[in-house]
């Protein structure tokens, strides 16, 4: 009988901050030591944070990370510690896991499957590993793998299991997408069951620019059942003790140099207070909201800001962003600004002020009428021969952008932009105007989903945090008299379906038309073609938009890389 | 004796514009047919343009490209035609070359070496090929390869030569960098000489977003001497006739299924009017200027604009951009705008107006004093307790951004931003202010090089196109009284060295300090650390900056991908 205690350190690292990441690692190791943990695992690229991007092209950065892993290893005594770092062998870089025992790096595993799609560019940086070491601790055989390695069916884990691995340690920096957690859990359960191995899955938690890592670390038994799981969107040290009976039978494949004793797990005990009895069941909208809160908070903090600015128009997008900001960093750290123009209705300010009262935000009002007038008179002669149009509308939006940035610059606020995915996709927003800001929390949230999240917030708060009036009124940019979004765009339920199918699913116009008919009962190919070409044409705006949090399968950011100059026309 | 006439079609395609690319291809084939060309070659990914980026993730786009290559092939009779396209085999995509003969695609070569560094993301899109076909035309053995394939030493060309290839066709979309052409020519000469093969090197020409393809297509003999070369930065059909004596001896390696007759070239004749007798010798600065002109012109045209706007301050950066614009699309299509503030000197306007006169540009003046005043009074109360600083300076710059965008929106101009690489690197520019614009022509041009290019322009024009007064006065943003760039930044010769070594060479601070000492005779590590950390900190600004033309080994754009949220500190 062998007893083994496993810990999964689901920590929030900061890209590039090697020193503070190391401090956190050591802190978690010490906590685990107190709990008599035998093995503790940390996320993928723990030392550098993930993704370090082109920082790893700097030799002195890579050297600092190697120096740090060696330094940490010297302080690690009896506890086996698995830490992600950038490994360098003959001038080639690897995405690696160091297995540290008794003050020494005893094994290094180099990631074999390097993702190079979506938001991932790992082949830009790393060479693939080609060795699959198995290490032995307390007479138990353990295989290490990194993230993508276990997503390859019939791949690495099968080889490790054949070689006698009983526990697979898989360290991750797997970004959040709203339907990924279920996939991930199923994958781990299947891999675990199929190969008769425990899987200790450790994921990073926290926000990094466009990405949010949701944690959700897990331990399965060798039948694929979940033994322990960590709450998502939070740091956590998940500790589980397994008691194991040795099987005497040796593996046949003698030629393999790896230790191949086959030991069967008998029972487990769960010694961690933070462990949930089963996988926590956040609803889709709830998990999206938590991801955005975490992503926003970390963007603010990791960029050394403590306060944010939001321009509240009285509309639903800015209401949601204000609510997110209040939740992410506390209402006292959020300044809301109302910037009414001559086209703004009194109700807009009223709604904004009720919202801010509900959220506990300070609201200041800076009317833009006079500034607007001064632009008008400066441009009067030049513009006198043409009808007022988009140019005049954008001037107002850019006056607001200027004021918000002036406040941000003056008082050291970080400005949050309020554009949603439907606007970002179609270019329904003003570059340097309402699109101005350091971070765009709801950039990957469709307008339809903006409503869902607002209703979710009101539900969890059990009262109208976001005034129903804001939810119910027809969307408008208020840049000309009686303007409505529906003057320029199709109804959002239709538009959002088109965006989802074109951007996320990459469907052809014909396929979109068929799906559209399925949902709405009629086909409108002209509408579809117009809108997907509108999406293509607005790449130039997106390229200058602030980064925002990816929550879908395909966000508008580094997930989607399209030419600005393009002669492609969907027909 | 075999006579063979080769043509290299150095054409300017448009990404995504499959129809117009096909028309151009057919047009060049017809031209070549009239000249009795036996083989004509087109650039890499001719059908789709290069780089098509995530467009190839759309099935219907890839299908359209395949349909088009088949359509073209039906019109190709006796002339062997090599065209780049996206190939699809069992749902995998390849970067491929179709060899078309007698109305049929006879061979397809799939690129083997896929670049995935710098500005290249080919592993995001394509699988590598694994076959090296040799085809025979007029009893001459020909091997095909694509771009990167010949940059691998001892790789593909050696195998093809061993298999009897006498001519290597290499099709390219190789972007311009100011020191790349010489490397490229040397590479081709060496490869050709080492393997005793002719190399017909065909490169794309034209601008595509951040990239400029400079053409420079070449034909070498089998000793590595250049027989023909195409002028760079222009479309060209380079035609060369070779007369060849057959060698009777067969190759030994019978088992290889490729045709392996070894035929030796005897002499060549050159029938193309456009061919230069030797490699054209543009100076470094001349080639940079041509690249920027081409990149700017194509960005404007390919985005369906015909006119551009430039804000001219009287400073050297905007003077250069105005000169570029005039040269790229003609002075009648450029509107220059002067936007004096209360801090602008009268000389600034005078200099701007002499510049515009020299360039033949219309100049309009829109003073921003009144608008500035209206901002001041709107923000008076909020700002009264603090000293004027950056916030106040930026307001002026963003008023200008707003006016320029209003003009652009109103009259359908494309706005050119005027920031140089030294400013982009250090963040010495105002987001949404002077950084506003659709395209940033001199984004990869250091301040030091801005001066060099201006002097070059004056030299080639044989008179002071750019007034010497603009060249000689100390750089200033004129956003506060008596402001100078040197208040905030080190002298540009020092700064530019630091930027070059940190950004382009990716040196560590210590290595930069050593190089700095070599050049300037003293070491100032503090200055270096301050400035490279300034570069790192300003990633957030660059992320929202307009795209600009890459001319260096490493431009600030998709060439350099760094986290915004980063705890890394150079020490």
C-alpha cells in the first residue's frame, strides 16, 4: 500500500514577472509542504507566465527564467514539484516542465504538440520535444505532459499508460471559451478512463490581455471519474490523498528503460477544504460574466492601474461595462462620466444616474455641446456645401473620446471601451471615439448576449441593478435626432446569428442562409451578403481597436487575422 | 540542342481579389505566348495574393481559388505555366504551385518549408508537402520550389539537382527589408553554383498592408551568374531564351521515378527589353524610399481610395509623409492640412506652406485655438487643482486627430499618420491624436533615417523639395511653450541605436551598452535601461496604431508580438 498526496496549484501568474511568479510558486510549495503533499504541480510556463509571446526571443529573458527555475529548485526538498518554464537546449527553445526533487531538477519534459492556431503561436517560439520520460515517486509511475499533448487522441497518454504510468500530470494554460470547460472535463475523463490512468489536470487562472484562464483543475481516478476539482476563476490549492495497492506483476516490455511497475489505485481520500464535491456547475452566462470580471480585473491590475473610467451614455453597453468595472475592482475605483450632446435625451442622463446610484459609482457630467459648437464653426466653411452625415456624427463621438482620454491621462485612470462584438464586427462604432480606451471588456460579447448578461446581473443581485428602462429602450448612438441602431443594422437577433456563423463558424454565405432560414423561417441572402461584407470591410477599424476578452470560440483579436487590404467579396 | 524560352511574371496581385488576379495572370500568359515563351512562372500564391491570412480558413474562399486555377488552366495551351495557389487535399491546405500544360494541371508541388517567424504564420494555415516532383519540358528537367524551400541549405535544390534538374523554378512572395535583396541574390547565386542548376527566381511586387514585395526576379546560369534580372518595385515580364546541348549520359539512380536526363546548358540569349544588364544597384536609402512609395500607393489603391490627407505641422516627419504621398499618388490627390494651436510658431506654418508649394499640394489651414479653448473651459473645474501637463498636451493632438478624421470621413480621404519608428517605439506620440490615421507610411523609419530620406529626396530632385529650414530646426511637438523632443528623449542618434539594438537585434541591456560604448565612446546603462523599458511599456499604444510599412529586419507590427500586460523589467 502506498499513500500519495497530490496538489494542484491553480495560480495566477503575470507574464514576464518572473520574480513575483517565483515568489508565488514558493509560497504555494510551502503551503503544500505543511499539508504533507508528495507532488505539487503548477501551470504551463509558470515561471514566465503564459503566453510570453516574443519576450522569449530575448535571450536575457530566457536566461532569467532558467536562472529562476534553478533558484527555486534549490529550495525544494522532499516535495516533488512540477513547474512550467522555457527550456533551452543548443539554442532551441522548448515549452517545458521541470520535475524537481531534493533540490534538483531531476527530469525535464518538453512539450510535444505545439498549438499554432486560434490565439496560439507556439511554433513561432518552440521546438517540439520528442521524449516521454516516466518518473517514479513513492513507487508510483508518473507521466508528465503539457496542455495540447493530451488533446491528441491515441497519442501521448496511451504511450505513457503502456509504459506503466498510473498518474498523468498535465499542466496547462488553457484559455476560457464559454463551451470549452465541458469539452475539457469530458476529454480528461475519457483519456483517463480509456488509458486506466489518473489524470491530475492543472490549469492557470487569471487574465492576460485578450485571454482569461479559468482554472478548473481536476483529478480523475483511473476509471475517468472526477475525484477532486478546483473552483474556477480563482486561485486554489487542490490537495488530494490517494491510497494505492501495489500490483506485483511486471510489464512485458522489458526493453523500455522507463520504470513500468503497474500499480493499481484502490481508494482515495480528499483532504482539501476548497475542493468541490463535483464539478461546479456555472451556467453559460454566469461563467461568461465571471470570465469577464476576472479578465478586466487582471488587465487593470497587471497594467498597474487601480482605477477605471467608463463613459456611461444611458445605453445598455456602457451600463454593462460599468457594472463589470464595479464588480471587478470595486465601485469606489470606478468613475462614470456622462457626456451629453445636443442629441442626448434627458432620459439618457436619468438612466445613467440611476445606474450609477445602483452600482455605487461616482458620476460626473461633462456636456459636450460647447465643444461641439466650436468644431462646427471651425469646419463650417469647409462643410457648408454638403449634407450633415457620418462625419458630423463621428465628431461628437471623438470629442467624447478626447475628454475621456484627458481624464484618464490627468488622473491616471484606465479607460474602458464599451463596444460589443456586434458593433466590432460591423464597424458600428467610431474609431478614436467610443472605440477609444485601453481595454474593451465586452468586445467578444454580442449585443444579444449583452442583454442576457444584464438580466443575469439583475437576477443574481435580486434587484434592478441595471435599470429595466436601460434594458427595454431601443438601442441608439444618439449622434443625430431620433437615431436608432436599427436604421443602419438589421435586428440584433438576426445580425448576431450572421456574425456567429460567419466569424465563429466560418460558414459560407449559402450555409449561413440555410441556417438563417432554419431559425427565422425565411431566407434573406442579400441581407447576409451585405452584412458579412460589412464585417470584412471593417477590418481596418478592428486593427486599431483596444484588446478585449475572448469568451467565444473565435474572438475579434489575435484569434482572427485577416488582411485589411482585401479584394475578396462574398457573393 | 534544345532552345527554351523562360519568362518570369513579376506581378502585383491583390489579396483576396481572385478574379482580378486571374485576369492579370491570363494577360501575362498572352503577352508571353506572343513572345514564344515555353515556360512562364508567377509568384507564390498568385491566385489568392500573399498573404491571404485567415481568408484561407474560409472553405468557400479556398474553393473559389481552386475553381479559378482550373478555369485558368483550360485557357493555357502550349506554354507551360507555373502558378501559385492554395491546394486542398483531404481537408488539408497546402501552399502550392500548379504546373499547367496543354489545358491541364499536370503537376502540383506543395511547399515543404513553411516559415512561421517574423511576419510569417504559414504553419497556422498549411501542411508541409513531402514530394519533390521533377517535370520535363522540351527535354529539359525542371524542379519547382516555393520561397523558403530554397533558403534551407543542402535541402531541396540539392535533391532536385541530384535527380537531374537543370532549371529550378522558385516562386516567391518575399517581403522587402532594406538589406534582404543582396542576401537573396547571393543565396540564389550560391545555390545555383553549388548545385550546377539554373535558378529562375520569381518574386511578387506590390504592397499588402504592412508588407512590400520588391520583385527583383532573377535568372542565373548553372555557375551562379545572373543572366537576367527584373527591375525592382515594378511589374515586369522578364523573358530569356536559353539554348541547350543534350548530354547523352544517364543518371545512375535508376530507381528514382523522376526523369533524370542530364543536359548541360551551353549558352543563352536575352530577348527581353526590360531586362537590366546586371542587378540594378539602388542605394539603401533609395530602395527604402521606393519601397515606401510602392507600399503607400498600393495601400491607398487596394483599399479603394484615390486621395489622401496629411496633417503638416512644419516638422520633418509630416514633411516626409507629404512628399511620399505626393510621389505615391500624385500631388493633386493629396490634401495637406495645417492645424496651428496657440503654441505653434508662425514659422511652422511658413515652412509647411513652402513645403506644399514645392510638392504642388493644396494646403488648408484650420486653427484649433477656439476648439482648444472650449475644451479648456469644459474641463476647467475638473483640472483646476493640478498643473498643466501631458493631459493638456494630448487634448490638442486629439483635436487635430478629430478634425483630420472629420475631413477624411466627409470627403472620402484616407488619412496618413506621420509617426516614425523612434516615436512608435518610445510611445512619443498621442493615441487618437497624431497617431490617428489609416496608414502609417514611416512607422518603420527611425528619426535618423527620416533625415536621410529627406536629404535623398532633395538630392534626386536636385532642389530643396523639403525646405532646409524643416531639416535643420530642432524637432518639437509644439504642444507647450518652447517644447523640444529632446526634453523627453535622448538625442536621436543615441535613441535610434538603442531602438535598433533592442527591437531589431533583440540584444540584452549589457550587450546594448557595449555597442553603445563602441559607437559613442562612453557607456550609459541607465539611459539604455530607461529607454528599453519605455519601449516595453508602450506596447499598448502600438497595439492601437495604424499599420505601417515594414522596411527593416524587424518592424513594429506583426513582426513583433509582445504582451501588453507584462511584469518584465529589463535591468
